[in-house]
C-alpha cells in the first residue's frame, strides 16, 4: 500500500443535487459509520485531496467549477460519482439546464448509484477507488522511472 491509499483525503462537491446524497456523505463521515477510522479524511482543499467525490448532476453553471476542482488535484487522483444524479443526471435528465452526469465534465473512475446513495455504498465506492488509486500510483511511479 502506498501512503495515499493508507490515508486518502477526500474532497466533496455538490453539483446541483437535492442534498439527499450530501446528507448521506456527511453520515458516512459521522460517528455512525466513521470512515476516519479507515484513515479517510475530508478536506476542503482539492490540492490536498486524492479522491474527488461528486454528488448531483452537471449543468451549464457548474461544469467549469467541476473541471477546475479536478484540474487542481494532483495526480494520481480518483473521481467518484455518488448518487444517480451524478452517474446519469437521474430524475433531472430532462431538465433544460442539465448536461448530464459527472462523466460529461471529467473522467469518472467509480460510480455509486442510488437515490439517495447509502453511506455503505459510499464507503464501498471509496474502497474501490483506493484500489484504482493504488494502480494509478504504481503506473505513475513506473512512468517516472522510465523517463
């Protein structure tokens, strides 16, 4: 395990959701589920984050913000789309201002569907994301050695 997978830092962005998934993300951070016992820390600074957790759909007003947060993160990084709105725009897919899920703005590594997504599913998605983060970290190290 690399340092990042032992203690991953997560940054969260709400991209125009109903806040149902946001409450579940907070529940995963609270003592009931307590993801901090696994070393997972929530940070407000994308430059410190390893995992980008996005809830809600992407629209014309927030697509640049999602891309900017993603671009501020240091490689290797993992993106998790939490909730059906982040995965595919959900019930809002026919709205005039909705472009679609998060994958319309940035590459997504893990999808955690649900309306609202349960804290257990969020934890499973983060654990799955840690495996991807480990692979990306090894590939980045191999690339640096080869360069």
